[in-house]
C-alpha cells in the first residue's frame, strides 16, 4: 500500500496541491430498453410493436480494448523528419506546425492520424441508424478548421511505439508509419495514405470523405456523423471487419502553417479513466426480437435494480441501453443468463452481448454506480507516458489526489514499475462517491489528467462489519472530543456505511435476535459506533419490537475483528 498524505479527519484540511471538487451524484432517471434476439426470428405478427432502438458507446476501458490511434508526421512526397511509430501517447495531431516550429529542408511537418476499431460486434441483421465518432480537444487554435474523416481501404498494424516502444523510435518491421502501412512489407499508395481513388486497386482512401466536421475556437470536442458513416459501419460490422479511419484537415488548411490541433489519444490518462478518449457511438434497431421490455426508471445514487428473468429459448444476443432524461447520471447495466442450473457471470452491457446461444433466460441489473469498488478493497490504476524529458522515468514523481465524499483530501505518490508506467494503489476509507486526479511534470509544462470518479459500495455483510470495526478504532484513536467534534468529522462516514449495510438487509436478517437468542452483531456494531461518537450509550428502543416487548440495549464492549460468513450479493466489478 502506497502511503498517503493528509489523511486527517479534519474537514478543513487543505490539499498539498489543487484538488478536484467532491463528487455530487445525481439520480439515474430515464428509460431502460432491453431486446432479446433468438436464433430464429419470431413469426410475422402484423400487430407487433416496431423493434426497439438501442445505443452503444465504444471507448477503450475495462469492457472494450479494441481501439488504437496513430500519430503520423512527415511530408507529402515521402520525406520526413521523424520516421516514428507513435501509438500510445497523450495526443494525436492534425495540420501543419506553427511558423515558430522547426523547419526541415525548408518545410514544416504535416500531421494526420489513423483510427482502428476492432471487435465492434452487434446482433446479426441490425440496421444502424446513426454513427458518431467524437474526439476530445487538447489544444485548439484561434481559427475555424475543417476536418475530414475518410475510410481507409487498407488495414495496418498499429504497433507499440517503435523498436524502443517509446513512441520516439523507428517502427518495427510490420508496423505503420507515415510512409508505410506495414514497415518493410507494404507501402501506402502514396505517403500518409494519400492516394484517393475509387477505381485504382492501390488506393488508400475513396475520393470522397465519410464525414466532415468543423472546429470552432474554444470547442472541447469534435464529432463526425453522417449517413455514409453509418452505412460504412454497418457493412464492416456485418462482415466482422475492423473500422478503419483517417482524420485530416482539408487540403487547403494542410498547406497553411499554424493549423496544428491536438486531440486526446486512445491511451490518454490512467487505466480506470476513459473520460477524454475517442469514442464511437452507434444507434441501431432490429432484427425482430423474441422478447423485449421498456421501463422507466428513477434510481437513487448507489442503489441497484434487478429486472426479473426474461425466459427465452435459444438466446442469440441481448441489447440493453438507457435513454437518460436531462440531468440524469448514466447507469451501469449488467446482463447475465443461463440454462437450467447453469448461470453465467454478470457481463457489462455497455455493448450488445453477442454469442449467448446456450441461454434460455436473461436477467438484467441496473446500478446507479460509477466504477464501483467494494468497501475494504483498494483502488488501483496505471498511467503510461513515454514523453519524459525533465528526468529519467524512474526518478519522476506522479502524485495522485483523492477526495472523499466528505471532502477529505488524500495525496498518494504512484510507484514507477518500468516501461514508462506508474502504478498507484489507494485504500479508500469512506463509502460513497470519490473523485481523483493525477499530476506530473514529465516535460517543462506541468500537466494534470481529467478528473476520475469511482463509488465505494457495500456489497456484502462481512466487509461492511469489518469497516464498522475500523471506523470505531479511528474514532477512538482521534484527538477529537466525543460529541459535536467527533460527529462533525465522522458522522457522514458512519451514515453512508450504515445506509449501505441496511440496503443489504431483508426482514429476516434485520431481526434483533439470531436463532441462539444472542444480540445481532450488526446492531451491536452500529450502537458501538454511536457510543464512540457521543461518549454515551444510545437512548431509546429500536424497531422492530418483537412480541410487543421493548428490548433493552445490549452492553457495549470493545469489538475484536471477526470473520463473518454470509453468501455475497451480486457484485458489480
């Protein structure tokens, strides 16, 4: 466990460096749509409702790792300053360098970039109604720019940063770069996939683009969308082929100096935060469903809803998507299925779940949670960046700032593990929504990542009871006086932990007495926390009253850590 700085319980504590504001979650409100597709389409029914429309978003994260982008640089005739394979860095760029940039042989470098989306799967026979590719802008310009998205006719190998895997070295044999789609194997028709033709067999792209977008000064993102893009995606997905794109500025702007613009890459940020990475959004409908449901949902932050099983014989695919209302937080949707006594693991339904032909029922779970971590488990993430110039990588500090739900700031330093990679581990000590951010100065300019978010949840009794015991120790070990001081510092932590534990209860488990007649351990610990906060035993009875009798409070004693055995509830990881 990496040490932390600033873990005091004082709510007025200040961070060593600026910290993001604590998370403020919103309810999940909108419409859930679920479609189940069978191996054989249902019989034609004139009175049947039209197929439900669905949306899905593909972005490099835990669920999907099929996107790669390459930053290509050089001159149109094949000369170049840096013949690099740049495949994993903070950004990719478009346009031509500024007049103050270095000129080589009387010319300043030109930039384009490639995007390859592999493993995009949808149910067979779908009709894609809309497609949108969105890039987040890192550094813009003070002028309006026209950007073009082209289909690329030839596949390539993205590579891993060249022979030294540092993005500042020549491509390995077979890797893509400015002049070749596969180094020493096959060149582009013209440098920088620059041969556009609808007739020539060596064409790199068609003569016309798939989509056009306009960047205006101050824009934080750029989106490409068109009917041609949707058609291209539908054809490639049906053929189980990767989506191959090139992004460039218009020819006119490529010939002007100072038109350079940078967008965040597919590898930007840490492994748990995909906020600024390129994303592909698809909307589709059909084929005919063998079963479907549409349900409006309003779900409080931290809660989850399990939809009753949908019985279906021979499931081929499941699509589940959510249409949020204005101001809604996005939910996490999970799907699982089974046949007989066999039950699959929960699968993230960010994309359609395809290849489920052994299921004869489907179950859906909707959770108002963000990157959930069970209480008592550590947050872990990695950050990789190869552009390190101010000191050797192993000598670089990468501080991470974590802000708890109650506003307490923790600072943790990531550990360098090799290969331009830093790893952080942090044990959050509060239930509820957390935010975090990392900082570095690998080059002359300080840099901070996008704000990341995760929820610490109570997912089983054992870890929650252990967390209560740890909270008692922290309260009693603090220098705060019982009463107001302790309640102000520790009260919200206790409230959230108590709520998470109570959401696991049912009428049977909530009973005050177990089969042996001994006091319930949950209630003992809750009252022990109250005693530690106030310095006095809690007053009054607690419901439910059994047999019409009021039960006295149990004696509060020092709790020793114990192991509790109980079947775990479904965990979303």
